[in-house]
C-alpha cells in the first residue's frame, strides 16, 4: 500500500551527475537504505524535497543498486511512495530498444523473424536475442517476445523449438495469440521447472470480458493479458475487478478498424493475411461509397475505414485507479525517434498518475507536440470513452499528418500568409503539406525557406509548388521538424551504460594454474604459470577481491 515516508535531507550529487538530495529513508520504521533524489524531468534545477516544499514527482535511485523508487511530494509537503506500474514500449530494432530504455520503459516487446504479426519490421533474430536480453536486464528492463500469429499444425514443432530458444536466451515472456501454442507453453511450464517464460495473452486473443478472462485462465497459466483495444474504460474496470490476472491496456498508437487481429480485408483483397504478420493496411486506403448503384459524393472524406490514432495520456489516471498493471505503446514499425518521444511523455504521465499529481503538471505542451510530430493520423481516445465512430474515423486522411499549423489567408508566387492555430512553431527547414481537401496523393508540400511573422517563404525552384492551386481557406499541416528530430536523437542516444555485477569464482592449488570463472557467462581463464606455495604472503580471498576489482 501507499505508505508515508519519513526523511531527513542534505545536499549531495547523485550518480547520474545531476544535483540531488540524499535521503536516509525509512518506510514503516524499517530503514531501506540511502536514496538519491533527482527531480524527474529537470536536468539542472534542484528543488529540495522536504516537508513544506513544492509538490512534485521525484525518481529515487538506490545507492549501490539498479533499482528505483518513485516518491511524490504531497500538498502538505509529505512524501508518499508511488505504486509500481509497467510502461511497455515497442522495439523494431536495436536503435528502438535503446531509445525505449533511455526514455523510461520498464519493458519492451519485439518480434523475431518468424511467428510475429509485424514481419515488415526489421525485427531481431534468435542469434541476436541473447545480446539484447543481456542489454535489457543490465538496465533493469524486461523483454517480451511476440509470437502473436496463428500457428499452422505443420509449424507447431518449429514454434515449440522457438520457445525453447527464447527461454534459453533469457527472454522474460512471450505474447501469444494461438490457443494451441499457449496451451503447450502452459503444460511445458508445469512439467519442466527450467521453463521460465511467462505466458502473456495477446490482444489478438480477443479477451474482451470477465467471462473471457475466466475461460482462458481455466486452462492457461496467464501471467498477463492484453485486453482488446475496443473496450471502454467502464468495460476495462469490470475486467480488472473480476480477475486476478494482471491486465495490460494499449494507451497509444495505431488502431485497427476491426477487432485487433481479426481483420480479413488484407487477405481478401491482396492475399496477405494480417493474422500471419502480412497486413497490407487496406483500412488506410481511399474508398468510394456506392448505394443502390449510385456513387455517394464524399468530398474529402474518402478514408472511410481509417481510424485516428489512439492517444490516452489523459486517461492514464483513470486506468491507474482501476488497477491496470501494464500500459502498452503500439509501434514496432515506427522510428527510434517515435520510441524516444512517446515513452518519455507517457513515463511522465504514468509517474504523475501513480503519485496522485495531475498529468498536465508533468506532461508539457512540448511533450504533446512531440507526440503529434513523431507520428499522428490525428488523435482520439479510441474506444476508451465509448463508441463514437464519427469521432474515431473522420475519413479525411489515412497517413501520417503531423501537427495542424493554421489556415492559409493569402498567397502569391513563393509565399503564403497563415492564421496560426494551436501554437505550433514554424521555422526554416520545417516540412509542411497543404490540405486542399483533394486526393491525398495529389497534395503539395515541401520545406519552409524563411519565416517573417505569419508570412512563410519558399524557395522558388526547390519547392515545386503550383501556386495557382493554393487558395485562401486551405489548411497547413506541419509534417517535419528537424530541430525536434535532433532533440529526440539526443534523447534516444542518452543512455548511461549500466554497471553489471560480475560474480567470479577462483580456484587453484600449488602446482596447478589459477582458474577464474564466471558462471553467469559460462567462461573461464587460467594463469599461464602454475601456482607456487607461498612463503611469506599467502593469497587470500580479500587479496583476490582487491586485485580483480581493479578491472572495473
């Protein structure tokens, strides 16, 4: 439970090189060690945390330990320990994995080259998996492998072999859709103590009610279940109250127009099955609507099956109060910049909600702007606030749009005036697209050359804009921000190397070489010369520890 934290403070510096406050902290009269307090999200400013000071959220690093504790400063200046929740980020390659770890993910999920629903991602391989898991575990992050496709009978033996390799490589869990494969893993775990893989139910398993969860738990040893994305907050709350299975909910990213993983449109139109990882995204295409043999005028609303993206950062407090354990971000096909910006924002939102602090006090306008720029087809809360198809699927576009910058008021050869809306910054080099309500494949865009107040200038030859098509009332969208990209690149690369403890075993006797082995990595080395009987200063465990400790 949340318990008050009693503390005394003095100034010091934390191991991450930022100014901090050192706390000998006791919980319920039991000392838990020395903690270093770094203001979350503040790179330079020090705000002393003690009774009577400003409320806020602070992340504490335990001295001599990779573990972390979250404390919130309450209105009366007291400290409260925060609940632990899992922020789960996607990773399509190693750059994305590093970006997720650097920006606050508690766990990542990723696919290998088979049996996963995102075969177009770069993905990892069985050969690269052990190195990835060592990297994640060194930073205190878990790794879950997606095997979230339907398995044919002829593939079952290979799929089971895959599970054995995942277990040997140290993967923490596997996300499964196929009931047969899930049942096999359940029996394997019950019969073989060495099978440590956690079984997680994929959203494609379509667990959408307390009855469904109860049915699945009757014959599967589920350690976590991803609820269907089509549930409302009320329905999620009902699921949490009626099951002991830790539940996971998607909070950000693309939405499927069908129940997740159940769409057959791609297979029907292009012989590419979404349930086998080959979705052609037919929902993102423009369509015509024919009723009783007559075409219905649609104007710009031609993307009839393309939902807006999910952005539930303001619904995090509701989900925390319900007791949802894991908060999942979609995006294994997205860029490393996306996997830097989105977890960074949701880390703040989740930490704030756990501490009882309003999300807007932690998540800045800049954070929300970054969410739009890294990828957005327009944001909605999906089905969390209930079913509202016109809000979810506006039909105007199906691709990345970015941030809405304003309305064009006037234009001439090489320039245009806009009425800014939404406070979106515009600068030379920014990418843009002009929304004239036309076929999106015919839209004009480019990069801004110069900005003078509300007038934007464009390079004559390089812009390739047909100015005769630009009209007042058309909309301007910002599609790229080089300055933000550079900032996000630094965020994803700003990853401190973890200190990994090594446990060494030293053996030897007179006339034999000294052997130093490391059981964790299965390696050992021997001295070139045999040991000799000591005459004055015998070799002691303390001396060995001191000498080997110098290696770093």
